[in-house]
């Protein structure tokens, strides 16, 4: 009797070990597919830096405004940059503004505009 119970236990143990091994293999396969299944986006962008700065209207000031940060892509977004305008040229702080972007892929044109402030 003891031997039959032991054999039954051994069969169940082996079956669970096989099931666990299969589950591990499936998990490894899923991880491999997730890691290597997609090709990376190799998008190249043309960076245009002009010799003359472009005034962005209400967003710019007569003071030093630089170090912008533009999230990409979006329609209307915040832009953050360093400026010493609030201290009238003494100290720099972070200034925020809004910008609208639209890209027309057929014409390869990027439009940038500053939304009008509502008073």
C-alpha cells in the first residue's frame, strides 16, 4: 500500500515538474519574442540650425532666452526654457509658454506657431 501511494506521489511530482518546465520554456519564449520581435525605429531627423535666431513672438523677450525643451510629438505643447526676463537681466529662472506644431509629411513642412493669449 505504501509503495502505491509513493508511486502515485512520484507520478504527480514528475507531472508537476514537467508542467513547470513547460511553463518556464513558454515564459522564456515570450520574453525572447518581446525582446527581439520588433525592429527598432531607425528614424533620422534633419536638424536645422540657422545663423540668425527666430523671434517666436510673445514667447520671446528682450532678455536671454535659451535651453528649450520640446516634448515630441504633439499638437499644442508646453515649452520650457531659461530666461532672465523676470529679474530684468539679473538671474535666470525657468519660463513656460505654449507652442503649436504641425507637420505636413506630403510637403515635408513643419509649421510652428505661438497661440494668441486670451485677455
